[in-house]
C-alpha cells in the first residue's frame, strides 16, 4: 500500500453516514495529536506517518503508523500490534468490536477518548520501537 495523495478532507466529506464524517474529524485530530504527523490518504484509509513492515513469512509492505477508515458499518481503527495487545484497555473503552488488528467503533461519542488515546499511544510506541521479531517495522516517515 502507498499513500495516494488524495485530499483527506474530501475523503472525510464523502464518508457515509454522517456519524462517520463526525467521527473521522475527531479521529483525524486525535491521531495527529498522538503521532505528531499530518494525515494522508492510503486509498480509503487515513494514515499518519509511514513504515515498512516485514514478516518472517516474507510478506512485506508499507503502511501508515496509525490509521483508520470511515466505513459505512463502523469506523475501523488499525492497530499493527493487534487488538489483543490492548485487551485490558479495550475492556474499558466502551462499545466496540475487534478483529485481529482492528477495532470497530460505530459511535465515537460513546467511547472513552482518553482510553483510545492511550491505546493509540502504545500502538505507535510499539511501531516506532521496531515492532517484534514476528513483525519487523522500519519507520520511514
């Protein structure tokens, strides 16, 4: 995956339903604060910073350090270190569901933003520290 250079504000403006646009604006500000990096589009994902990752299987690619996608069903927040790494914090986040490396939130106003900030901060620190032997991360931006 590579940054596409599309307009972040345009991507947010096209998000549906309206709650996704509201939540995307909030998450953009939060992730920009946590990462200290400007948002950029990676297709339909809004990412902050960039990295190259490599797994022992040989799978490798590029991604943002933090990112989310305002999908119709829920906002998807991507966590490279996996949702399980944040199980304790997620138990106090508020209404959400998880996948292997994703947190799905239908209404950001129903979750504890301080808890989410902590999750994002820890995930970013893991990325900036190089990941793990299973997922070697090299920060590129």
